[in-house]
């Protein structure tokens, strides 16, 4: 399976595709924050540094991942993504949190911490 891990400074997030989504997000033993985004989306670009920081902060405890909705429409459709950025937290294959729009790092970090208890 071809799983791409992006590295920005110390951050490491997984790039999801329609092909690797089940293995990387649904079958993960740790919580997974998935950023559904697109390159043309201004708020999505604003969230990019936050996603990078969360990847570094939660390394080894939770998986941080990004899925480009333009190149992976099947997964975006499966989860009813109609507004981006859409940030979903999966735990044991189930969506346990959903946030639409740009939010603070603190808000997302708190939601992830709750899932790690």
C-alpha cells in the first residue's frame, strides 16, 4: 500500500486517498483527525499550519491526516462533505467528532485529547 507521509519541519501527517482511507483512517488503532480540504480553498490553506502543528504535537498518540476532496471524491461523498475545511475525528472506524470551517488549534487539540483518555 502506498501511504504518503508529508513532512513540514517536524510535522508529519498522512496524505489520504480513496484507496488508502480504510486502512489508514478506519482501521487505525489510534484516533485519526482527517482534514478534508482542497488547494483552492482559502480557509483550508489557513488551517494547514494548524494541521502541521497538531501532527507534531500528537505524534505517536493520534494520527493526523489530510484528504484532498478534489482528487478523492469517493471518500468525500461517503462522508457527506459539502463544505470545507471539514475536520472529522475517527475512532475505531467511526466518526466521533466533526468540525466544519477554520477553527483554532486549541479547539482541535482539546477534541483529540478527549479521545485519548
